[in-house]
């Protein structure tokens, strides 16, 4: 509601003005003034919402859990709105892939803060190691098992509403069967996820996360950022607040985008811990076990920014970009986040590997299997409703059936479905694995035919 109101207001300020880039090299003063108002008013409102959470945090007052959840949560959501606007506007100056990658990094900062705290303290207190692994596996499975299907549901509702009101629909969705189509460039993320999943098989096999593996995953993430930064930049179609930012003079536009990224990152990092603590305190008051709180409630708090950003894009008729953000977040989690855990453990006084107990080995196996299935579902660059439902049902099953045997069974189901899907689309697997290392701008014949054999 907040985003829609702000966007409508900003859209009214800019909709009656012509695009100066198409008519003149120098923008007319009225357009510049309108763009400035279209930036200051919505950002001012968002800043007011975020300020109350920051003020509570800096005051040192111990608020009741429900108050903390509401105030810190609203502030984080406000920062996520600002990030979404800045991320769209950034496409004027940088490639869309890099903009999505940067958005994913900033949105996932709360998760880094929580996970690295547990990993660092595990160096001197081994009992904390289980919480570091629990938070990481929980956030990964929450992203795929809930985040991906929920985004598709939002895209479907937006599509139906647009059809009912006879408005233009999202060009990246298909109706029968309903699915979101991803661009060919997302094959880079899919290929890197397959490689990272193969590397992380070392974890359940050894019962630990070695520092050597961590360094390798961090290097893979660094390569990913370099790779997406070299993608081609296209003229974006901006509306509302992002358009107001995008039409500012070059220096002002870049300063605004960078400022929003920095301030939003500070707000998210500052409020992630008290938001997580408020959730955990509320859960304890309800009698929920600490381990489950760390594995599921804390990730729910840390995943909130990226969920909100992705949903904003879906509601604006850009479901593919929203799914792309969640895909980039998954790459981030599965490479940089996993890679930093053993390094933080070592810096905190631990050994050269972060040890895991039997329960965490099961959780990692489950997470690897879910990741491979997620890649298999998207190897055809389509995410359909039936597969979204399958992801959610399997994810929800682990809450209903909580035994060790049930986790292994669900892992096996993930693996069998993944193998079946990959076998059905076998000729798309080699180009997907090669995509991260292929010269930019090239496409293979198999990749070009990816939409001919979608996973349904």
C-alpha cells in the first residue's frame, strides 16, 4: 500500500512531462523540479518510517517483543522499499545483472550479521556452532521453499488483476500454464548454483565446513560479481519513484542511488539484531524451542528485506526481476555466506573447520538437495505454478514430519525429482554449466531452445 501510494504520487508528478532524453540533451527546468519532488517526497516518507525504528534502537529502551517486531520490522521494510527504488534507477548507469547482485548483497546483510556472530563466537564456545549452521540452512530453505513460491503467487494475482481491469500484463509471464519466464542471462546464476552445490557436498561427507572450502566459495562469489558486472546495460523502462530518480542529472542521480544504498544498508544492519531478538523473545514467550527460533524465526527476520524487494518488483509487473533477485540472493547465500562461516570461526579462535553435529549434517543434505531441485526447475528458464506448489509442499512437510527419517526421505524426494527434471532437459545442462564462463553475448543453440521444452 505504501509503495503504491508513493508510486502513484510520483507517477502523477512525472507522467505529464516528456522524456527529455528523447527530445533534448538538456532537461527543461520544470522536468528537473518535478523529478526532484518525485524523489524527495517518497524518500522523506520512507525516512520517517525508518527513523522511528532507528530511534528506538539508539535509545537503548528495552521494548516489549510485539513493539520491537512492529517498529523494527516496519523500519526494515521501509529500507527495502528505498533499496528497490534505487536498484531500478541504478540500471540507468550499470548492467541490470550487477544492479540485482548489489541489491541481493545489501538485502542479505542482516543474515550475514546474525550468522557471522554465531560462527565467530563458536570459536570460543563450541555450542554456538549449531546455531550458525542452523541459521544458514534455515534461511536457504526458507528462500526456496517459501520465497520462490510466494513470489509466483503474487505474480499470478497481479496478472489476474491486470487482466480483469484490462491493463497491460507482465511481459515475462505466460498464462497456460502460469509461469514466470527468466532471461537467458540468469543461466549464469543457475550454473554457479550447480557448481557451488557440488562443492558443498564436502560438508555432509566430512561433517564440517573446512576453511579451504570457504575460501573457494568466496572466490566463486567474487567471480560471480565480476561476471555480472560485465553484462550489457540496456535502457530500463522506469515508472514512479525510480523514474524520478533516473531522470535526475547524472551526478545527482548517482549520488542519490549510492546514498540510498548506503543509508539503507546501515538501517538494515542496525536493526537486524534487535528485530531478530524481538522475534526470538516473542517465540520464547510462546514456548518455542531456541534451536527452532534460530533456524526459522531469525531467518524470517533476516530474509525480510529481500522478500519485500522481490515482492515490490512482482507487484510492479516485473516478476522476472523479482525472481532474479531471489536467485541472486541464493547464489549469495550458497557461496559467500557459507564461505564466511569457517573463516569467522577461525578468526574467533576456532580450528580450520567449523564442526557440525549429526543434526546439522542432515540439514545440510536437505538444503543441498533442495537447491539442486530449484536449479532443475529453472534450467528451462521457466518457473511454473505446479513446481512452485511442489517446492512449498516439500518445504512444509519438514515441519509436519520432524524425525531424522523424515528429513532423509524428503532429501531423497528432492533428489529424485531433480534427477528426473534434469534428465528430461538433459541438453540444457551443459550450456547451463558453461554459462558462467562463456563469453558475454554468446548463446548456444541448446540454450536458445530452452523455452521450447519448459519444465511443467
